[in-house]
């Protein structure tokens, strides 16, 4: 079963548990949450929560673990992501346009306010408009890209709050969207 399907089933299960905890108010006919099921009270937290590790917090909250997040991105080895982001940072910092163009998935479209601005079919086309695509804002995002601050969901990995999106493709991790 894919990680996305497991995650979806987990959310569905949590929803069902919450709905099951609701009872009908006989006066109004409305359903309201009266008490969470015993499962929620089964979570044991240490007396001194200042010493809670990330894995304990993950277990207690049901948060997605790092390995699951990477699988959502299509990566099974964290080093692959770290290497890609380091190469991206280095290329942006040194203004190595050809290297950045090779890290893009084609066809590639740029967006402004959710609307496609232009689509590029090749790195050669991309390079002709490089300065209008890799704006100072985008360049700053690329220079600061790191695995620790990467937001990952079913759409891929977001750098700098959605300025740049990456995902896995047949030829590895690639930039697939830039939002101006």
C-alpha cells in the first residue's frame, strides 16, 4: 500500500473515531463531541515534557515521520534529498545557470497567481528567459534550500513557502514549478 494511501486511511480513521465520539443532543437533535474515545487518553507523555524527543512527539501526536515524508516525495534515502538541495544551493550561489536548467523537469511552466505564464520545452528555452524565471526572490529561495525547512505534501517539496516546488521523476529529483 502506498504511503499516500496509508496516510489517507489514517486521516479517515481519525475522522471516524471523532464522529463516533459525538452524541446526539436530545433537545436540539445536533451532534456534539462529548468525549474523545479512550484511545486518546492512552498516550503516555513523560512528566517532564522538556525532554520529549522528536520520535516520542511523533508517536504521541501521530505526526508523519521524516521517512514517511520522504516517501511522499518519492525518496527512500535522505542523502539523495540532501545532495540534490546542496547541488541546487551551490548552483544558485555560483550563478551556474546551466546546472540549474538541468535540475528542471521539462516541459516546465512558470506561474503567477496560479496562472501559467509560460511553458518551456527544453533547458535551451529555459536559459533564454533565465533572468525572468530565476528572479532575485527565486534565487534567494534556491540559495536557502535545505531538507530541514522543506515542506512536503502530496504535491512534492516546497522551498520558501511555495516559491519553488520539487518532486521525483524518472530522472530523479527535479524542480517542476516556480511561483513568481
